[in-house]
């Protein structure tokens, strides 16, 4: 990520790009103790040092992860399996992230130099998310809290590479700690619309959980 971004930023500077809006991640920091935060932080630092005006968007975990990553077992087993404990997460819909990105690009003077944590309006545990999915789908969908070792083995079995597995397990560890439960007003402040609720997300994507 850092090498590719370095090449991109150098080319942006050569071609006179005058504003970079970068999709980063919540907790981004070049000195972060967890891999995803550290890598995103290092890329942010590259952009800052380039001198190109920037806006950094730092979304929390996407609601769409329930489709893209947990969807197959939700559809086939009415359950999803994660080492997330009871930690709460302020999941955000990707449409809200996109809306903030558009505003940042179209009104660059207002948003230049800003770093925006982007979250939903409520923090939910995965158990609570499962309850909402169950209600909206009309059938019971379970969240099964598994060990990190079981998760690691499951990811190896489906071909995920080691760094990806390690960094994902790190994210679930900080999720268990409550670090991802913070709620930011950024979506409403910038777009003048309330963030999509998890219930609305479940309604909008009901077809994905059939």
C-alpha cells in the first residue's frame, strides 16, 4: 500500500494535482500499534509531505462487510463467525462515506487539511447487528463468537494470506476493546443528512441475505 501510494503521490505532484481526497481508515497513524492504522497513517504522511492539499476520510467498519465478507454463511447457515467478542462498532454505510467524499471534492477550500472520522450514528455489538438482521429478514441470524485460532484456521482454509489474516485479527482485537465504538457527527455535519442506520441498511440489502 505504501509503495503504490508513494508512486501515485509523486505522479500527482508532477502532473499538478491540486487536491487529494484519500479514503483512509479510522485510527490511521504512522506510529499506530495495529497494522491497518499504521499503513494508512504512513500513506497519509506521504501525502502531507508532498505539499499537495489533502482531505483524509477515515471511515469505521463498513456495514457492507456483512454482505461482502459474512454474507455467504449468513445465507447458507443463518450465522456469521467472528472473534469480535461483545465490543461495539459504529458501523458506517459506504454511501455515507461516498457522500462525504463528494462534498470534500466539490468544496475543497472548506475541507482542505481536514481529517474526518466517519461513523454511523449508533454503536452496535455484532450480537445486536445479528438481531437487527434477524428482524429485517424474518428469520433468526446468529452471531457466533469464535476464538482467534479458529478464525485464523478458517481464513487459511479459504486461502487468505497471512498478513491479511493477522491484520484482520488485530482489528477484531481493538473492536473487542471498544475502540471502534466512538460516534462522529461528520456525516450529518458535512452532508446535512443523518447517517444510514443499520436497520435501513438491512432493509436496503435484504436481497443479499436471502
